[in-house]
C-alpha cells in the first residue's frame, strides 16, 4: 500500500465530536464506520488508574479499585464518556479520558520534581524547534515531560534510512517529512498538545511567523544545519527577546543564549566577532567548515568528532550523530528549557555534559612514545678536531672575519626541509668548513640525509655567488672524511679565479639570494615563454649531470598532484612523520616562529580558511591515528590537487646517481634554477614528499613505513614513473610547482649567525 500525498501530510488526530456518540445508538453507528480500523477502548483502564493515583495514602487492591470504579460508573455509560480520537496515519480509533484527567494522569509521576502549579504554567508555554534530526528527540522529550503546551516544528527534509541511527521511528516513515513524523509520535503520546508543522522549513520569509504567530515563542531551539538560518534566527530572536538553545550532540555541548534577558548579547557568545553577519547569506563551501569550527570552538570537541569533521566530503557526507548522544542532548535541552520557563535558570553560556569525561577511564594511560634523537647537539670542539685533521694546502689568501660572516650569511639563506637549517660553519686557519648538524636535521623527512645534502648544495651555491661578488674564488673538497663524517666540505678561498675552482654560474643571481623564498600564495597558471623555459632549463642543467624535466600538460599535472597528495597523506599519518611535522617543523603561531627562528610559520603555507581549520584539527596525534585506522585523511590529496591546479608547470630535477655527492650537486642545481626563477618573477613551491618517500621503498624495502604505507608509496611510485619515466637509483632531487603569484609578505626566519658560524682562527 502506498501513502498518497494527502495522507503523508496529516499529523493531527481527529477528535470525534461528542454529538456523534451522545447515546448508545449513535456510538454504535460511529463504531460501525470504523469496523475495518483498529479500535482500542482505553477509557476504563485510565479511569481506574486515576482512582489509584488519587488515593496515594492507600494501597488499593484490584477489587477495591473495581468497587470505586463501579460506584463512579453507576448511572453512566462509560462508552459515552471521555474522548474518542481517530489517528488517520495508523488507522486507530482510541477511547480515552477527558483532557484534564488525561493530563493529570500523564503528568502524575512528574510530581514533585514539577509541581502541579508549575505544570499548569508550562502548559501555557510555546517552544519552537528548527531542525528535526536532533530536534526529533528534543521535541519528543519535551512533549513527553509536557514542558510546554504548544510545539512548533520546522524542517523541510524527509526521513531517510541513514537518519534511523538516531531518529526513533520505523522504516515505514521513510520519505515522510521529519516534522510530520515527529508530530505524529507526539500526538500518539499526548493528543492534547498543540503541534504546528512548518514542512517547508524555516526561511527569512516565514521566520517571523514561526516565532510570533499565535503568540510569541517562549524558547527557540536551533538544531538546523544552515549557518545563514542559525544567524538570522538569533538576530530575530534577539529583537523579540526570545532565548535560544542549541545542542550539538558532541561532548554534550549546549549553548544557551538568553536574549530575553540580554537583547544586546552577540550571537554565539561573540565567537563570530568581527565577521559581518551578511557574510552568512551566501557561504561558500570553502568558508563553511572554518565558520562551523569557530562556532563550536572545535578545539574543545571530542576526538572522534574532530576526525569526522576532517572526513566530511571525503569518506562521509555529513556530520555524524549517535543515538546515545542525541538522546542525552534531548534530556539536557528539556531540563534547561523547563528551568528557563519556570525562572529557575537565568544564565547564558556554553555548557558541556561530557559522558566520556564524567564516566571516563581512570586507569593510568600509557604515555605516547617519543622519537629519541640519537645525535648529540653540535660540538664546536669536535668540529675543530675534525677540521685540524685535514692537511692545509692554501697559503694564498686569508679572508677577514667580516667577509666570511657576510658570505656565510648568504649561504644560510638557502632552503632546507622544514627550514631546519642543518648547517654549521667553522672558519679556521683561512679555511671555511661546512658541517652537518645532525641533531637539527634528524627527522622522518631526512631519509639517508637526502634532504640535508640537497640543502648543503644549495647553500654552497649561495656561497659561490657571494664570494664572487666580493672578488673571491672558492674551491671545495666534498666529504673529505667520507660520507659518515659530519664534515661535508672544506672550502678554500683565493684572490683570483683559478682553473680548478668552482665555476660561478650567473653571477647576477647573487641579487636574488635574499629575495628567494618558497611561494605558496594563490597563483595563476601563466604560460611560460620559451625563452624563460630555456633559461630555467639552462640554470638547472648548468651543474654537470643534472637533468631538468618539465610537465605542462594539465591532465598529467593533476595526476602528479594526486600522487603528491597521497605521499603527503602517508607522511602526515605516519607516527614519526606526524611528530616531525607537528612538533618540529610547523610553527603554529607568529610568536613561536619568531622565538625559534626556524621551522615553517603556518601563515606561509598558503592555506585557505577550510584547510587551515582542518590543519588545526589534525595536529592531534590521537586524531591522526584514528584517521589512519579508517584510511582517512584524503582531504590532503584534495589540498595537493588544488595546489597544482594553478601551476604553470611541474618541474623535476634529477642527477645520475643515488649518492651523497649527487644530492649535494642536485642542491646546487636546484638553487641555480630557483634564483633564476626569482629573477624571472616566477613563484616556486616545493612539493617534495614523493622524493623523500620514494627512496624508502626503492632503496630500503619500505624502511620506516608499515605494510600499508609502503604499499601505498609503491603504488604512487608506479603511477609516477608511468607519467615521468625516470631510471631507478638516480638522485631524484627536486619536485616543484612553478607559476606566477604575489610575493609572500612573510618569509621564513633564519637562525642568528652566531649560532651557525664559529670563527676560531688559531694559527698552526
């Protein structure tokens, strides 16, 4: 049987007029009309229950109750007393007592938590509820307790199967409007409550009618999803002095806004201060999440709630709600409504009834493991011993300390992974020594010292340029004590260029050293002219063995973006990768960045509001662990795809061998290209996670990754090589986006020079 349109909108029971059962004959005729319906005569049972509750001092036996009922019914026909009510949607004809007796009986067990006088007061009150998912439980709870006499319900949506995890109704109601379903359930509990349904939902045209028609609401309960309606209904409620309640079903969070007592109270407790309210009329998807997080103050949300927020639009379609939380929230809202209406509670505020906290696991929790840095902080005395172990061959020139400081300052402007600045410099006996500060660089990202060696090459390129600008030539011996030593290079300076010194490429690039930066600002995919492309290629390949690969096909760019995003996801959900990112690499406030002088200021990431909000959530180790367990975090893939979608091209730099020296030379190639791009006013945005993760599966059988992570990276590697056919066991140095963008206003800090350069000029 299918419900027709009319029957699916009926929610009010039909009270049979008294004249239709004024005598036995009329009653018989009435009953005959409903012979094919369910007929339930509950009158006598209810009347006998009344007799029992009206005699609380006596424990009446069944026989005594029957005797008193017989005395009452003497000379009466019980079938003609009370009310006959028909419920069209369930096709039931029910015989019950009159309204006063019904209410007395139904609320008898409220006493004296609610006194009869208070119950009478409440019966004259009106409550409106917008949103009937959570609102369904709230409405039924309010009606069951009889906290009001009139309920207005508003929701345009219909019941779906996915709603039945928290809405107590049957599958036969799928497709029926939520207001109708709720109103019918209430009518079956108490047919005398006044219910009004706004099945079109609430909009700015009918909002005033919802709040005012038939008498002003005493309380408005907001459980809707529409941010613009949330703001608008509070603005209107404030004007009409109507208090607003909202329950979120996460940590039992309840908002109480007493506009009846504070008409000038800012909406949502002032959490949206500074945001024009008209902004909420047309909210973009990008802005929605950060505004929701601002309203609910997401930092106080439950762990599972935060996980769900990150996954909305990825692995789930909407905000989850559990029946237990919804039921709890309904009870809390009902309790607070009653006390507001009875003037027993006069405050505004945000409150938490957090069951996990109240009924929590008090056992001592195991402290999370911490990655121990195996390297001691840089020891300048050890560095001196290593430097002095080298034979000295340069007696031609001794640069003064001020000039060395100027050169090293330029060298330290080179990029480094996470801006960790892994270099230390020792100037001793006219030779400059570059050391690897392994304590600073120890991280998940610096696998096999790849990232550090690239940074050393970039810093050396800066050194060559700055030395040349000051009339010096330089010659470096790379890894003079072998790869295992922290001594990376021993650099000698000369007055004039010698054939065996390092050649200086593009001396004018020295002017871009202090201008160069990672540019993550919003960009445009401007077409790169052939001459500019050749200039970039020439710069990268001016280092012997270096190759520059350039990808401008949009489909290939987006495919590479997905690979980058998957690598970002693996890295961030990996326990050690996450710890490095959160605790070591990112600086979450300007003050933190200013104090440390290293790491990445979060403001430089170029994230939009929604991405910034999601980033604040996934800082939490427990949340990322949960995301990993559900194979979540795929919003990171969307971030990467959005990033590359505005690229002019994706660039790649490689060298022939997977070796310390080739990564060092690759760093030089990277820096030459980057400085040239700066001169040509192109924005460079490194997208390096694939090149820092691929070696783990290509060269070390998935070291540092679990089986799932390793499988994901192998799959990403396979897809990458299908797009960019590179040989195995080469040095994959630099993967980056090139585009046009405004220069960043905020640049990464550098450590003070006195923490990086040590000048110890003791003659032998």
